[in-house]
C-alpha cells in the first residue's frame, strides 16, 4: 500500500463547462483526497515547461490557445497508488481511445479538449506539484 500525491489539473474547458463538481466527485468517490486546490491563469512560459515534450508538435499553438482560454483548477490528489490510479480514472489521451466510464471517455469528445491533466509518473508528479504549488 503506497500513499502517493499526484498533480491533477482541470483544464479551461472543464471549468467553462461547469464540470468541476462532477470531476472532483469522481476523484473523491475513488477514495482519493483533494489536499490542495488553486485556480490559476497559466502563461506561455509555464505551459512550455509543463508541455516540454510537445513544444515541437504542429498542434502546440492550439494547446497554448486552449490552455490559456480561461482559468484552470490545479489540484494535489492524495491516495493509494494515486499516480497510476488517476491516470486510469482519467482515461486515455486520445478521445477515440478513452473508454466510457472514465472522465475523458464520459465528458470529452476531442483529444485537445480532454478536460483533465494528471501526472504520468511519480517523478513527474513531484516536479509538477513543485511547478504549480511551489
Ligand atoms: N494533445 C493533443 N493532441 C495530441 C496529443 C496531445 O491535443 O495528439 C494534448 C491533449 O490535450 C493532451 C495534452 O496535449 O492531454 C498533453 O499530451 P500528453 O501526451 O502528455 O497526454 P496526457 O498526459 O494529457 O494524457
Ligand atoms: Mg502528459
């Protein structure tokens, strides 16, 4: 049994669509705790850092547009095996692969606007928590 912290971010589309409550309910229902939360407007600098693995992609400008279109809600989520657990709860990155029953599968119909971010490894969770919560 390993208690972990992971970084989760409800993207601007999630906030704009009024889905904060729905998504947080699912995270809590799973048994995880929200141990910190922060509404933020992200700038290009922090997004280039956070999405460094994607800055060379042709669709990166659209990611920037999407992620700066309104506030995000950053969360620190804690629980047993929370890093992998949140990834499973979120569903796959590509909308056509995100299974029904997952957050993305149930609420997103586009890969870009897939409403939620979750750290993909324990190492990145630590880096991302520092990046967004200091
Ligand atoms: N993304 C996109 N098109 C792609 C791949 C990714 O628009 O072909 C966006 C999508 O919103 C995704 C984010 O870039 O959530 C980060 O991509 P990553 O591969 O890290 O996926 P994630 O970890 O979010 O599942
Ligand atoms: Mg990722």
